[in-house]
C-alpha cells in the first residue's frame, strides 16, 4: 500500500543537511502519526559525512545505514508529493516536477569543514524545521516556507 505522502529532501551532495533532515523527518512524522515515505537525494553523488552520523547519533537518530543517493537511484524519482530543497544550489538545479508536487526551499547553512558545534547548530535547525513540517502535515495542511524558516531560525 502506498503511504499517504511521499517526501523528498534534496541537496547538492546528499551528504549532510539532507541526510540529517531525512532522519529527523522519519522520526517526527512517525511521532505525529503521519503516514509518509521519506527519501533524500543529491543532484551529485558523494558519501554521507561522518560528522552528520555523529551529531545525529547524539540525539538518538541513527544514520549509520544511510548512503548518498542521486535522484536517478530513487524508485519513482518524479512521484513525490513534496520536494524540500535545503541548499541554494539544489534549489537552482532542482529538476521540474509535475504540477501536483509541492516544492519548498529552506536553505540551511553548510556545516562541512567546520567544528562540530556548527554541525550541531545545523542539526538542531533541521530538527526544528522537521518538527514544524510534521505538525503542519498532522494538522492536514502544507506549511509555508516562511513558517519553516522561522522554525529553523534561518530567516
């Protein structure tokens, strides 16, 4: 049976921000009772950064089995209800989706090459954004980008 919603988190490399967001969304949507299939992918293929795995483990979200994926590796890559881009480059490179697909963009800072404290700030921002998205979907509505930006603290 197809879940009620199919969500895609898209970033350039699918190595940090989109991976963290996928982990958070899986947790928050399940907690909110929202039936959803959550995927993340990149416009370019690379590897999941160990810092992402580490900081998510600190909050009980396990990314150890995650791997970086490109769009063409996803089953039905054009059949999503929501595509959320979390970096500006991915928002610009995002392919055209069918009109029924809702697109939202909330750019999160790239923690790559920075101290773990920055990774934690981005993790926490993604967590707040994910929780806001889950609350909106549980209430039967799509959130606005501004609402997600406020939740993440990236206005």
